[in-house]
C-alpha cells in the first residue's frame, strides 16, 4: 500500500517499525459534536465510565478504589458506569461491597440518555491497561469533562495537564489520590469550556480536512 493511517503517534511509530515503504500518517478518531443541554444538579460530583466491562479496562481497580473510600464519598460523589460485557460480575461486586450509594450501573448508553449523562458528569475516568485512542475520552472532552486515565496507547497525546490527569495502569493508590483530590477540592479543575475547546480538533469537519489532504496526495 502507499499509505497507512494510524490513530496516534504511538501507533504511527509501531507501524513504521514493521514496514518499509508506505507513508504512515496520523488521523485521530472523530467524534460527533456534543449535544449540550441543561441538567439538574444535586450538589454531588458526578463521574462517568463508559466502555467494555472487563478487567483490562480497569473497571475493577476503580470499584476497589471507590470501595476503599465509600464512607467518605457517600453524599459527595456518584459514579455512573455505562457499558456491556461482564455485567453480572460488575453488579455482584457493587452489591457485595455495598456501593449502591456511590455507584450506579446505567446499562448500555446511547442517544439522549448518553448525552444527558455526558452533560451531567464533570469527570470521566478510564483506568485502562491497554488502549489505542479511546473515542470515549474524546467524547467526554467534547462535553468538557475532566479526564482521569492512564499513560497507555495514544492517551498521553490527547490528555495533557490542562485537561486531565494520567496515572500508570494498575496503580490504585494513584487513582485513589486522583479521586480524593477532586472530591475534596484539592485539584483546581479547568473550566469545562476550556476542555471542550481542546476537543474541537477531533470534530468531523476537522478530521475530514485531514483525510482530504491524504486522499488528494495519492489520487
């Protein structure tokens, strides 16, 4: 082939290392423009996880961390979990740890339900062990959500200190410290508008221009 399109610089470097000849260019995933709406407030910090419910995504690390601080988090924090996969295992862990007051499993989210939670939540958490460039992070940023994630794949290329906080995968203490600093107001979070403006480069019209440049070069 003449050209390989990679999602991030991390993957561009990998494909370049195993090929000899094709150009390798970066075009990140596009995300739909956010559907902004007014949502009710209740004084709690609402956090969100969207994705496959599996150990590799770090969801059980997250539940363990929340369980550790559940008494302090109660009434201050509500964590919304959306996705499919190991649903029964997730719900069983929530029951066994008594996390019903601080964790809500929302099922698979799309359409207006997804947009409403994106607007309601101010923090997006994805403590994955392996990733390319998660669309969910780009979506959350487009809604102005502050990102707490891990230093894997292309995530460090899009989540700088001005829009989020990154830890090493599996470091539960660091994850707990990150959540605590947010819940107790130690970390001064950026304005949601600042985060959403940072995500504008991943909207479809911007990505379309990059694709047009690539096609124009080879056609």
